[in-house]
């Protein structure tokens, strides 16, 4: 059975407290990256200004809920460290998102070495 649903792209940015300009720069980079490398504009934007501890930000929580409901099928991040500081936590988040059928793309990092399901 073919799924003709229009594919959607989401972006997630995170910074520490007090550096809002960097958040704007990060999102600008993702907005420029998406059409060139994914072939689509970003439909959903999520962001947090908080530490990199898991499940700290409301933006990450909203992203995970949307991924679970399959509202998008590609997530772009500037770096895996934007999802979590600890590499194993970042890998866990990416693996969970992939189980929802979402491909994760990083501007800076090669995440192809992770054992992720393919669509």
C-alpha cells in the first residue's frame, strides 16, 4: 500500500540560558539547510532555552509528541548535542524518534553510524 501523504520537515534548536541570538542563528541555518539538502521547507519549528539534560525542555517534549503522532517524517537539528549533551542520551532520543518513522538529519554530525531503522 502506497502512502501518498505529503512529507513534512521539522526543526529543533536548543541553547543554554541567555543566548537568544544564537537560537536565531541556529534556526536560520536549519531554514537554509532544509530546501538545499532535504528538498523541502521546514513545516514545524521547536526550540528550547534550557540545559541539555534529557526531557528538560517543553520544545523537545512537544517534538516527541508530534513525532509519535507522525506529524513530520524528517527532523533537522544543528548538532546531535542540541538534542542532549550526553552522546548516549542523544542516541536514545534519535532511536526513539526513528521508531516513529522519522529520519533525523544533523547539519554538523554524521549520524549514519547509529543503528537506526530505515523506511
